C-alpha cells in the first residue's frame, strides 16, 4: 500500500480529494478547497483570476446602475404621462360644461385648449 503524504491530500488537483470535498454537503469545505486552489496558483494566474473577478464585479455593478436608471426614467415618464392625462381630463371636463351651456366650439377651443376634433368627439358622447 502506498503511503499518502499530507501534501498530496491538499493538492487541489487530487481528484479523490476534490470530488470528496465538492461532492459533500459541507459548503465550508468547498469554499476552503476553492481558496486552497486559488492560493496554490502562480502569481500570474492569481493576478489573472483577480482581474476576472474584478471585471465580473464591475459588470454586475454596471448592470445594477443601468437597472436603477431605467426604473428612475420609467417613473419620471409615468409621472409625466399622468400629468398630461390629468390636464386633458380637466380640459375635457371644462369643454363638456361649456357644451352643456351652449357655447360655440371656437370659444370652447380657445378656453379649453382642446382641438375642434376633440370637442366634436366629446359632443358626440
């Protein structure tokens, strides 16, 4: 029987240990194995790994900022549309009252800000 050295057990390339740790139900062991694998790499490989991790983090941050900006713009657009709809409804209410009193369409257009076509549609209803 071959004697197994501690160094061999801790080698991240050792399939037996790798499968045993990553296949286990212990997430802390998996994290420890990942850290061990990272620390056993050359300085250049660690530098490339860190650069990749930073790029991934930057991408997530950029996407989060873009999502927040999109939500902000959507809220602003919704508020603007709500204001415009409210103004139209108020103008339509004024036009209906003026129509009920028998005012001329030209006068209603001037005072309500609605077009003659919009007033005609209100008149039809």
